[in-house]
């Protein structure tokens, strides 16, 4: 009898603890706790997802700028397949887009962005002008990197009967990979600045925080903190790409 009473008291005590902590699935407090957890997850998603989406811009810039840069190099007077007319036309288009200030590019592409994704405001919409502005920028950096490849190495590949595709993939891109990694770093740092400018027209992010909450809200702490964070991001990105470039640099590996 005493053991049964002790067991009953233990069960009642356990139930009271479950009620207090909302761990029981059939208790009234569970639904409210679940709703609070859902709201917290939604808030985390609203904060992280717009920032993660902006990682698409450097990736798209590389995917679009790399073949464009290879095309510029191949059709240039020092390329394997000189095409003066095509080179001039593509070069003019690249230089015109590069010469447009990014804030102006945001406004000019607003209608195109609205047609493409349904809105011209927000962190998702800003990916369109970011990509269009970064592709020609990275293309020129790619062309400059390929131009620095030793021409004797290219000639040796040509004399062995290698195809142009193999020469581009193995020789040009292989020899210039350290410079290309550096170009990715320069482009990523430029995109950090571009993304901050996008805050002027509702692009969100640290740029919007610095302008709206810091400058317009007369809060110097937010303004200068945003500047420090942006500078830290740019420094970390450049430091990372410099380290990767040293690792993949064939010339350093050969001399070691």
C-alpha cells in the first residue's frame, strides 16, 4: 500500500512538471509554445534568407563573366581565334555596362527586374542588377588574367595538336587560376559595395540599415557600426581569396 501511494505521488509530481514545462502533447500550453517556435523560425528565415540569396550574385557573376572573358580573350588580336569585329562589339557592350554607375543601373533596370521576377524592390530583386553589373566587371578581369598566361605555354599546346577547348580549359584557365581566384575576390568585394548601394532604393541589407536607421534616424552608432561591418566583410573576403590564390598558384608550387 505504501509503495502504491508513493508511486501515485510520483506520477502526480511528474504530471505537474509536464504541465509547468508544456512538454505534454495534450496540454493547452503546447499549441501556444508551438506557435511561438514557428514565429521564431520565421523571423530567423526572414533575416537569413535575404542575405543568403545575395550569395547568388557572385556565383552568377562568375558563371556569366568567365565565358564572356574567355570569348574576349579568344577573339582579341592576341587570342587563338582573332575576330576583330566580334571583339569590338562585345568589348563596347562590356565597357558601356561597366561605365554605368550602379545606382543608375538599379533605376534603369527596375522595369526589367519587375517583369522578370514581379518586383523591383527587396533583397531578391536586387540580385538582377547586381548580376548584370558584375558580369562585365568579372569578364574584363578574366580577360586580363588570361592575357598574362605565358604565350610559349599556349604555343606548346598548339604544336601538340590540342583542341581549342582543351587549350582553354587546361592551359589558359589552368595557368591563370590563381589570378582568377583573385578576380573572384575583387568582384565579391565590389558586390558588397553594390549591395550596400541597393539599400537606397529598397534593396534591404546593411545599406538600408545604415541609411534609414543610421543616417536618416540620426543614430551614429548604427551608421558607423554598419560601415565597420561592411569593411570587415570586404576584408574577410579579400583575405580568404588571397589565401586560396596562394594555394592554387602553380608558380609558387613549382618554386617550392
